[in-house]
C-alpha cells in the first residue's frame, strides 16, 4: 500500500469516493460541487488530503485542515474526514493514513492533530485510540450552528 498526497490528477477517482462519504452523513450527492470543493482545497493549499492506494486502486482518504494555536504560536491540524471503502477496512488502511498524517504533522512542527467523532461511534474510538490519540479531558467543545 502507498500513501500519496492528493493532486488535481486524482480528482476523477477521489471525487466519487468523497461524494459517497458525504452521503453516509446525510449530505446530498452534489457530484460537481464536491469535485469543485476538493479542487479548490488542493489549488489553494487549504487542506492536506492523503490517498491510500493498493496498486492502482484507491482504498481511502483522509482530509486535514490546518489551523493555528495563538497560545503556543504553532500550527494545529484538524482531521476532518477519514474514509476507507467497504471491503478494504480490515487491511489497516485507516491506521496507515493516520500514521502518514501524524508523520507529516511532526515534520511540520504541528502541536496537535485534533479529531471529533460521534460519542456512539465505538469503531472510530477504537481506531483513534489504537493510533495513540487520547480523549481530551481538559476542554469541552461547543459549536454554533449558522
């Protein structure tokens, strides 16, 4: 398996997977808009998107948004999306994507890699814990829906 950064050349294969991922969370397909969204993130360097391939088959992706910590004067990264296609989930693809993004974060002096998951998503909890993520006991997260 190889992990590579997404480039514009990957969009025709990444976009349908991204659309399917979004649909799992109740979003409308919006194929053209989804592809354009990914293209903009790549062109503007607004996200880090890693792709997992086995031979020429795309198995999954992770999408990370850079942010910053004013207190530490260092970057933080937000792991927003992680997806592996059905039938490939027992091959440790997600774990390898997490390891690859963690390596990139360390190389870029990132303070922390943050992820939010549903409180009832036990499978994701196990995955992140096995990748050395720890549950934040210090801060509560609040959101304002706009």
